[in-house]
C-alpha cells in the first residue's frame, strides 16, 4: 500500500468520523431542545399554579378578587391595587406563556389558561379592569383576546356564572 493509498484511506475514515460526529451532535441537540421544552412547559404550569395558589392560600385576598370581578368600583383603592396586581400577573404570565405555544405539550394548557382569563374578562369587574389596563400588554395578544371577547357565543363561561365567584 502506497502513501497515496494510505492518504485516501485516511480521508475516507476522516469523512466517516466527521459524519458520525455530526449525527451524534444532531441527536444531542434534539435531546437538549426536548429537555428545554419540558422545562419551559413545567415553568408555565408552575407560574399558573402559583398565581392561583395566592387566592387559595389567603381568604381575604380571595374575597378581594371575588369583589373585584363582580363590582370593581366597590373596592377601596388598596383593594383595587391588590386585584390589579393579580390580574396583571395573570395576564402578563399568559402573554409570556403564549410565546411558548410552539411547545406541543403546552397547547391545551394554554387554551385552558386563555379560557380562564377570558372568564375573568367577561365579568363586570374584569371587563372594567380590562378596558382600563389592556394597554399594558402585548398588542398582538390584546387584539387576540379582544377578538375572542367580540364573539360571545364562542366564549367560555364568565366566572360569575360559577357560584363561588358570585358575591354572597
């Protein structure tokens, strides 16, 4: 075997090793993307749970939110601020989560979150808050939510149809 034959064999083996390395890197990249998507999905679900947990953990706060969605104007300025903070968090986290809609596992969860948000925005107090505060949020998401709100026959139920959200 001549030097030229050995060189050709070396080039062939080098090509094979480069292709094997590229295939390995492609598999690793795909797995890393899957892990990142799973972590993003977990984060979105955790954010949602944390927001709702604030209501469940604090009876006074739950009462403020109940009052807010039924009759925003009856709240004190401090109560309105607390309710506003919750509704802003709920909406801002939804806006951020909607940017992760490319994650397959989140599609149905984001629909649930959107339906919950629309359930709030249909209430008398939620509608009042939305009219005043929608400018805080991403214009594309605001347009999408307003488009859905403009089609009442296709909306999920308003929260005030649920007895535990009505004023007693």
